[in-house]
C-alpha cells in the first residue's frame, strides 16, 4: 500500500534540492569569469543570469522548505533524481542564451548529455563557439562525472545518514572512505590531481603538434575534463580526429582508462595496493571484455578491408572500442564511417562495448563490468550446483576491493539492473525505428545514449525529431542514475495523487 507523502516529506526534499541547486549555481562563476577574461561580455552576462537563477531558485526552496529533519531512503532517492533534472534545466540556460541552439529543448539535450557524461551533441556551429561556452560544456562533464550530489556533499551538506542516501541515489553505493563526505572529497581530490597532470600532458602534446600555447592549454583542459570523466564533448566537430596526432590519441586513451576505473580502486592504488589490479573482478572482466570485443571488431574490419595496416586498425578500430567500452565517446573517425565502413560485425562490437560500459563507482556508464563479472560467476556457480551432489553446499565469492560473498539477493539485484538496461536499450531502438531510422543505426544510437557513451552513427543532429530528442534525454537520465532513484521518484509522484492518507 502506498502512503501519501506528508508536507514534511516535501519540505525535506525541497530543502535539499535547493542546496544542490545553489551548489550548481555557484559553479557558474567559473565560465562567467572566463567570459570576462576573454572579453566575451555577452556570454558572461548569460552565465550571470544562469548563476542568479540557480541561486534564487535554490535559496527560495531552502527558505520555503526550511527543516532540520534528515532524509530517509525515499527522500534521498527522490532528491538525487530530481536534482539531475534541475541541473539539466539550469545548465541549459546559458547554452540557450548563447544562440547556438534552435530551441530550449536542444539546449536541454546538450545539458543532460554534458552532466550525464554522454557526449551526444546537437550544438550548432561547434567549431566557432566562444571560449566561455566551451568552458561550460566541458565543465558540465567534469561536474557530472563526479556527480551533482557529490558537489553538494563536498561543499554544502553535512555528513549524515541522509547524505549517504542521496549518494546512493546517484548510483554510487560504495564508500571509498568510512564517511560519505570524506568519500566525496577524495573523489574531488583525485580528480583535481589528475586534472593538473592530464592537462599538462595534453597541453605539451598539442603545443608540439603546432597549436599555439594558450589554445593548447585550453584544449588540454577541456579534453581532459571530458576524457577522465568519460564524456565525449570536444571543442571541434571532428572530435579527436581534429588533432591528427598519434601521441594525443595515446594520452586520451590513458585518460579514458583512468576514468573508467572504480574510485575505490584508485584509492587502493594510491595506498600502494598494486595487487588489486590483478585480483579485482572488475579489472579482470574489463581486460577480457576489451580484448574479446576488439578481436570481434578487428575480424569485421579486416573482412571489409577497411584499414590498410595494423597501426590504422589500432588508431581507428581499437581507439573506438576503448572509447565505447569506457563510455567516453571520443572518435577518430567520422560518424557516417560506422555505417558505410564498419558495417554489421564491427558496429555490433562497438555496440556491445557501449552496452557493457566501464566500472561501477566510476565516471563510466553502461551495465558495468562488475555486474557482467558477477553474472558470469553466478552462471558458473549454478552449473557447478547442478553437477554437484544434492547434499553439497555451493557458495561463491569474488574480490572487489575486498572479498564479497555472492548471495541470492545480491545476484538478483544485479540481474534486475542488467535487465533494466537491456529494456532501455530496446525501447530506445524501437523509438528510433518508429521515427524512420534503420534498425542497426537506431540500436547503435539508443545504446550510446542509454549507456552514456556519445559515439554516434549520424542520427544525433539538430534535425533529429523532437520526440526522439526527448527519448534520448530520458535514456541518458535513466542510464546515469541506474534506474532506482528514478523509479523512486515515479513512485513518489504516484503516491502523491493515489496514496492513502
């Protein structure tokens, strides 16, 4: 039986959403200052308007919904799901005011794509937009990769049980450190350290490739933000192909790998627990998955005689597979080449890599290699149980930062989330077919959106039907939050109108 939410429930939810909106609004200071420094006063004004809107809405919500009560599980999940929608709308304000989008829906599409670290974009005139707008596009990915809730936990919200419930609502159940606030701050610490190192490396490579120093720095900063946070935005419409640089591709590949690793694994490596790399079920599953899928893709590309040598196959084939598997969405080919040069087998390899995705509690999307590893281990466990005597007790465990016993409830939850992703991929594919796109292309774009990848075979464009834009926005939202908090929001909405008082 559903119970109708009380006024106190709305106040608790509204108060914490207000805090998260204020935190997001304050971040607008960075592109605002960028606009002033580069004399882009019109864009600086746009960011000022968005900043004011974020602060005003957030503060009004906190005043109206003022409360001292902590969040329960329902509150935490609803706050997480709603905060991402609020972030999409507020993040879209400066995008729309820039004049680079045909409608506010288009701006919302890119805003959700940015925060969800997807990378699909319908921005017009990408090669000629302002520096401050590029700063905001890539900053959205950097913020979204760490998490909207993580921003609030780091700066504005105290460490309570309710804080952990919001953190879980953002599809992160693992606490790297005992306290969720410490975990949030460690996530930011590691991200900032890598930001400095990664930006420096990309700047040096770009400079020696002939790009002026300031432009090299900005490109290095932006590319890092999207690569480490497994997004896909770039300053140019040709993505990484624009740079025509093998060293640049190698650095971005290293950053994609770092971004797709679990933050708990990062902490273990920082703590010099090197053996975690070879014993962790995620790293082992990820390695085998990449090798198997690339082998399949290489067979498809070789049969079509797509690339003349192994270096080209590595730079075009392996790069795309790693980009797909990590959920980054960087491309060293044109979108239409997936359709006309990769064909069925290789495209299927890329789709499979996108569908599986990277590690749990990372910046990557998709089903996650942890769940795939658990599914395979559970399958072997069931086979072993069938082949054993009836009196035998069969148990299994796996290593993921620590040894974990596989219970029936644990496996069932894993399978339900895998099923939810598969249904989401399927429904998006059906939507694409309804709007007139071929099955292969519709499936590719649907998986890319729902798995928060950003690779495109050419469907995503300003001319895409408005209904399909909405479908992809919903897929990006569902995929990033991994369903549970959104289901809780839907249940809360239904209970509001049909619940028992």
